[in-house]
C-alpha cells in the first residue's frame, strides 16, 4: 500500500516560507546571519512544490503567485522607499544603486524558492514570469517615483566632470544601468527618461562654451579645445553611458562646437583659414579635416570655405597681372603670362599639397579645388583669353627653357603642370589652336627646339584630352622630320643635276596642309632668282611624287640678302616679301609707292606693312620722302646707301600681326564640324532620339574640349536636317530619326 501524503494548509505552508523570506531580508540588510544551506533551500523549495501539486481546492499555486508579488511590494514599500526618500543627491544615488542590487538578489532567491510555479502554473496560464514580476514591482514602485530625481543628479554630476571635477564614475555607470534594466530588453526607458535630457543638457552646455570660446580663442586653439571635448565625451560613453548614445552625443557636441561657428571659425581675421594657409599651418588643417570629417556634411562646409579662399587668392593673382598688362603699350600677350602662369602653378602646387596631406585626397576637396581653379583659369587678362596665355607660356618654356633657363627635368615638370592647368580650361580647343600656331613657329624657325620635349608634351596632352586633340600637332612634328629627309634628297638631286642649280643655297620645307594652321598666301610677283628656285624644286618634287600639289606659303619664307652699303656690307635676314621689295631697288634707284604695288602685285595693306618695316622702323634700309613715321600712297622710296649697323648680320622684323581674330574664326569653324560629327555619331547610335536628349548627349560628348553653345547645336541640327542626315518625326516634332 502507498504512503498517504499529508495535506498542507496554505497558512501553515506560508508561515514556513515567511521564516525563509525573513532570513533573506536580514541577509540583504547586512545583519549577522548564516547563508542559506542546501538543506534550508531544499526545504523551502519542497514546501512550495507540495503546496502546488495538491489536488482540487488544496492546490495553492495561484495564492502563492500572488503572495510572491505581495512580498516584494511590501518589502519595497516598508523598507526600500523610505530609505531612498530620506537621502539626496549622490547619497540618494548610492542608496538606489544598492537597493537595486539587493532587489535583484532578492528576486533571484525568491525565484529559486518559487521555481515550481515558473515551470508549470505560470507556463499553463501564460502569466508573467516570476523574474518579470520582480522587475515590474521595482519599476512601478521605485523607478516611477525616483527616475526624474535620479536623472537630475546624474546630469549634474556629468556637468561637474565636464568642468574638471572628480566624480564617482562607477556610481554613475550603475545608476545609468538602471534606466537600461528598467526597459526589460528595450531601450525606451533609457532613451525617454534619461538620454533625451542628457542630449538637451549637452547641447546647452556646449552652446555656452562655444559662444565663449569663439570670442576668446584663435582658430587653432578653439579646434584643440573642440578635439579635446570630443575625446572626453567619447570616453564618457565608454565609461558610464550606453554605447547607443555615442553617435547622438558626439553629433550634438560637433554641431555646437564645429557646425554652428564654422564660418566665423574659419574666417577669423587673425587666425582663420586664410591666415592658416598663408602661414602653412599644416597640422591645424589636418585637425580641421579630422574633426569635420566626422560630421554629416561637415566637410562640405569646410570645402566650401576652402574653395572660396583658393578662388579669391587666384583671382587676386589674375587681377594683378591684368593691371600690369593694362599698363603695357600693347594688349598682345607680351610677358605677363611668364609671371602669371608660374604663380598659378605655384598656387596649384601649394593647395594640391594641402589636398593630399591634410585632406587625404577627399573628393569634396578635390571638387572644391577643381571648381576654384576653373574660375581662376578661365579669366581673361587685358582682353587676352586664358587659353592663349597658357599656350604662350607653354611656348615660352619649350623655347630655350623659358627665362629661367630650365634643365630638361625641370622643363618636363613644368610641362606636366601646364597640362594639369589645361584640365581646368573650358575652351581647350582655343588653347589647341593657339598652341598649334606657336608650335608651327617653333618647328619652322626655332633652331634649338628640343624634339623630346615637344613629343613629351604632346603625349601628355593626348593622354589627358584624347587622340583627336593632338592628331594635327603630332602630324606637324612628323612633317618636320620628313621635311628634313626631303631636303636631303633635294640637295642630292642638285648635286646630281648641276645644270639646274639656282646658284645659291635654297631650302624648301614641304608640309601637309591638313596638319598646319592656315596662313595668308599673297599672289606676289617674285624676283627672278626666287622664281627659278621655285621651278627647280617643283621639277624635283614632281619627279618624286605625281599625286601631290605644292602650294607655296611665301609668308613663312626667309631670305638672307647681302646689302652693299657704303660703310660696309651687311647680311640682311628678311622675309621673302621684304626681299622682293629690296630686290626691286637693284634695277631702279627710286620707286614710288604705286610702282612698288604694281610690280609686286600686293594689296595696299601688305605694301604699307612691308615698306614701314624697311623705312620707318629700327633699320632704315630705304629712305622715304617725305620723311615721316607712317606710309602714304604718295610716298617715294630709294635705297639708303649710308645705312650701317654695328653688327654684320641683322634681322629686319616685320610689324607683328595680331592673329587672335583669325584663331577665333578657325576655332569657330572647327566647332561647327565637331558639333556636326557629335550629332551624327549620336544619331547613328540611337537611330531615334528626343530633341532634349540629343542636346544633352551632344553637350556631354563635346564638353571635354569646349563648352558648346545650345543655340549653335540647334543651328547645326537644322543644317543636318537640310543635308538629309536626319529628319524630324512628322507625328512627334520633338523626336529625330537618323537617315541611313
């Protein structure tokens, strides 16, 4: 027969439990009491177990569940709350931390005693667990009453620490943890009851500090303080705040210290960004970057100030050059590019160093520097386009290494920087045309041109702007090499055919028309000697090739003439046109203006220019009547036998011709071809495209070389429609179709 289990009445069982609970309270209060033995623990657990497994009305599970909660509530009300209410400030905080620790221990032990309820009764009824009930009791009775006071004390202590006072960080960490614990897995209590006030207090604190510091400190000192504050706030989070607060807290500090005063800070009169750049304060700029890099859109603010500063500094250089050029007699580029461009290169080098060393090549600063130099490099100087000035400077460097007499390595470095500045030019095609004209003069007339440097800069231009940009220039360089070979063949031809030799040295340079700039060619009547030279070379060339036609560009020719003057004989280096005028005086001692015009078949404009160079300029090889500094159609001229000079060889210059207008016309014509080609390429690829899309894609394709005018594109589209390359869709006028 089974042993009969004795029923336990509730009052009897609870009285036994009360003894254990009382002992637990004495232990938590720190009274002299022996810890629970295993036997005591098992007795209390078994009491609860037996009271819960009894049948029918003797199953005391529900009563025990309620008693568990009442026990905690009674302990909090009678013991915990009175002890908290009588204390204030950090003493209240210490008491709360200790009471919360005790409460967790009490719940832990009670849960172990009442564990059978958790396993069966609570599970079947879907009731809150004993642990949740324990936390909820503290939340409802202690936290709800005390959290506002706790928050205030914690914030005061944090501000005290910010002011340099020593505080108990462990106490703060434990107090702040209560806000987290009360969320029971959620962060809502911490965020709503503590964090939001912490962030408000932080904003107010650093707003006051920033307002004070911005008036007192230099930019570098202010930044040092800001950096230190940010480090301390991050340390604060690490030591006693929840990690989720870090981003929000740092953002508040950054905003108040760095964003609000960014303009005032970086534009401070005696220590702002302008002064820092001027004094090369690299460490400060590194700090600026590191601080603002952590702020949303922070670098954008700094980069904008950086761009404004660089633009202002570069614009000042251009204005200085403009003022200097305005004081010159001529508005042709005559030296100011040799001063301005090196200064712009120096400026660019300086800020590229900042970009790479301080700003770590960040794209915001790359963009800022690019936009600044696009402004600087597209300004005019005394009416001269920047493209012409840059081309003139490149020419200056490539001829003799510039005024500094640079070595090969220095020239290469300078060329690299010229090409870099070209990247900022909008009208690269204008640069190309000016550069091509100057390249032509170097290749044809400059004996000390370095082919390696010429090819080097063309390689750099090709890499940056594409093959079409340099194709004509490369053709010019190749032409000169071939022309030298051709001249060697001509000399051999003369040696083999002495009967056709013109009687003096003659050199002809054969060029390919499509590669070289267009030159004005006069239908001049040449002297007999030169006519013979032309015919001899023509005979040689026609034997060499049957499919090419020679067009003579006499304006590029040079003659060496022996002038037999009474004091001494002088070798005159003159143009073919000047030589043609001078040779006339071998037959006639005196010629009128009109006679010269008719004998040479020249225009009045060209005749005036030639006669001025020979009779009114530095070298007066001809005498003019009446004597004056200008040429009139009623003037008469005669050879000046008394002319002399200290040199035995002199070059008689022609007045310079401003070919800027011609370059602009050539560029304008080339642009029409470029727009046509781009539109046809797009139409060929797309077949059907809208008007807006066609305009957009055309601009995108051409922007690498120049910024096309929208009106010009529309005009070229209409022309291509007329020429049957494309048509408008009859049903949709804004759509175009390609005509194959």
